[in-house]
C-alpha cells in the first residue's frame, strides 16, 4: 500500500473571539434559562390571582346530590362508603369516642375550626380515659393552621411530618414527598380511609369519598399507619408494635406509596385495572394530570370499545392543576374518552370503578405528586357488590355534571390555548 505523506506538525486551530465573548454567551444562556423558567411560573401566578378574584365574585353554590352511607360485606369485612362529609365525621367521632384500647389518626389537613376542634377534643378525651392515642399530621399542609392548635397533652402522641427534610433542595424523591394520607384506625377493629381531610368546609361543601372498614381488613390500614410512624418517628415517640395478620384478604388490599423506599404501587394498580377493562372505566378525580402511560392506557381502552369516562371538577380549589389537566383534554376527547365537569361544588374524591368488578378508593390523585411523589394509600377492592355501589355513586355525580364535547373544547379561545401551552413545563412538578 502506498504510504501517504501526512504532515506531523499541523498548525493549531484558533478562534479569534472578541474579548468577553464566552462570558457574554454564558450570561445570555443564563438569562434565557431564567426567562424560560419564569414564563410558566408567571402564568401560574396570574391564573391564581385571577381565580381568587373570580371566586369572590362568583362563589361556588356548594349544592350537590348526596347519598346515604352504602354498606357491603366483602369476605369477613364490612365496608361502608361515605359520600357526604357530615355523615363521615359523625361515624369517625363515634368510633373515637367509643375507643377502648387505641386510636391512630392521620390527616393531611386538620383545620382549626369547629369540626377540627371537635376531633381534637375527641382524641384528648380518649387519651384521658386510658386509650393509646397516636396522631400524624403533615407540617406543610398545615402551615396556615396555628402551631398552637397541634399542642396536645403528653398522653396524645403527635408526629408532625416536617416541612423541610434533608435532600429536598435537590428534589430527591425519597425526601420531597408529603404525607397526603387520611387514615383512622380504632382498636384495630374499625378503620377509615379516603379523600376527606378534617375541617368544617369538607363536612357540607365538598363532594368526597371515604370508606369505613370493620373486620380483618382493618389490618391493612393499621399496618400502613404503623410503618409510617416507626419510619419517621423522633426519639421521643414510642415505637408501635408491628403485628402480622392471620387473615389474607385477596379481594380487599391496601396499596401504599412510600417515597422513602421508592415504592409506588398505586400507579401500577391503576394501569393493570385499566388494561383489563372490557366494558367500562369510570374515574372520579379532584386533580387529573395523567402521565404518559396512564394517558395511553385510557386511550387504548377507548380504542378497543371500552366506555371510558372521567369526572373532574369544573372548578377545583387549585386553578393551576385545572389548567394542567386541560392540556390532556384534546387528545383524550379525540380518542373517545368522555370527560364530565362537576358543577357547583368541589369534587375531591379519588376513586375509580371498572367493569362492575374492580374499585379503588383512597387518597391518591391521578397526578405526578400522588402517583410518584407523596405518601398515599388506596384500597384495591375486587367485589361486584361494592363496584355496583360505586357505579351508583358515579351515576349520582354525573347527574350534577355536564359533558365536555370535542367541539366545545376546540372552540375555546386563543388565550386559553396560549395559557395551556405556557404551563406545559409545570406538568412534571404536579
């Protein structure tokens, strides 16, 4: 092979840049990044301010249809579904006031109002008569509640999940999640879980869903509470006894998201159930911002002829979440998913029922925060009786909702479309 004459000493390539050029590029890039981040944040702030004004001028009527508590027996456990806060609070307070051995109460929000003070007095009274009382509240969610409200007698053990934790500044999933759960366990025999926080607002003005358990399945909620308590307790807090269960309940189980362990099963049960659907999927959500996989699963179900319906509030208490949800409407509607907007009140439920067989009731929304961020607990129930009851509840809610059609959605104004576009960068955060 003929050799090639390759010069060994090539001249060095140099760029004749003006003084300070690199610094100027860096400055420009930094400013561009700041502007890119500021645009969606500014849009979110503007929407929030506008919504606050609109709420003052046009408040919600808070009138909505309600249903009496619905009871079904699943294996050895009695379940009762509550769709009206006043009924639920009566049942929860009755359980606390009748407690003989233990009360475990966990709430994301616990307001300092008439209802909140009634619950506070109930747990104080329980402790005074010798009942072991344990309370968990989320610090961030209750920043607007006077700190003094959560001062209890020493006989009431209170774990306030801290607002700030190591690693939060770096958005570490293990340490950035909130405790979004709402659990009550009394005497290891009665349990409650669902979307209701504690406060007078929720008693009569919000539509939500909670479920009461009585029987062996209460262990599912007790175990969830104990694991969280022992994982996050301070040295001053007693260790709770971890007990097993002699009963395996295949038709009623709790799925628990635990960010500290990077465990997020609730998303998985939704995907599995939607993929199995052959007849219908009925979903009720306060904040509906599905990720790519859930979005695709709903479209795939609709494409194979499943009746997919999603019910959300026409106006929720978080306007930015509303606008982020709307970014999904066009593709869902085009794909055959039906969307219904609940009127006159905030619907805060986190439920779904599929094919009159499968149901979930719990604390998790279908959004990034709940499915891959926060501590959550949802019951997964496979029972035709309860599923039928939940279909009745869904039908009741539909009677207070209006359907959003594709034609209506595509006719929305240009400003609305621009707002939705500007907020897209915030989707991974919520």
